[in-house]
C-alpha cells in the first residue's frame, strides 16, 4: 500500500517540478527575461518564411499553378511584413540591459556633477572669508572680502 502512496507522491512531485515547462501559453510575467510575445512573433515569422519556401517548392514540383503560387506568396509576404512590423515595434520597446547600464551611468554622472557643483559654490565664499583679514591702508577699516574700495573712506584697495 505505502508503495502506491509513495509512487503517487513521487508522481505529484514530478508533475509540480515539470509543470512550468508545459505551459507556454501562460500569461507572461512582466519581469521575464525573454518576451514571450516577441518569441511568438519570431515563431510566426519563421512559419511564414517556411510557408513561402514550401509554396516555392510546390510551384517547382507542379503542385501549385503559377497563379496560385503568386496569390499564396503575396498573402504570405503581406502577413510576414505585418509580423516583422510587430517585431520591430516590440523590439523597440525592449530596453537592452546595456542601455539600462548606460542610463544608470548617466544618472550617476549627473548626480556626481550636482554634488560636485554644490561644494564649489559653498567653498568659494568660505575660502574668501577664511583668507587673511584686509584693512584699508588709508583709514584702517576692516574690508569685506572682494572689496576693491574701502567702504568707509572710498580709498582704492588691492
Ligand atoms: Zn578707508
């Protein structure tokens, strides 16, 4: 009896493990590495190319009349064109990982630039005030940093 139970447990475990491999039509997770809709489009494109090749073969072997071949291939090529357009559109929406990396690098550079610019603006006046105090050679009034004329007597200072 326990052998049967063990067997079914084993079977159940096997089903659970293998289940993900048997649902290709399952709704796609947004974070999936490969876009299943894009894969489906690739498959469709390949099928259409294959059908075009087969039509050519059928024409060569006389299974298709040139008119039928023309009609079929025109239809297949039109379908293939729309599939290719859909592929282009979907591929354009995909952001390759290296682009992600580039964008992140750009953001980091911008952030660096911003944090680098801030201390420059802060340290410029700070460095001026930290410099040696200057006094007017005429009246001895203490000068503000950057003063070119004495604020008290108006004498030119260096
Ligand atoms: Zn002065």
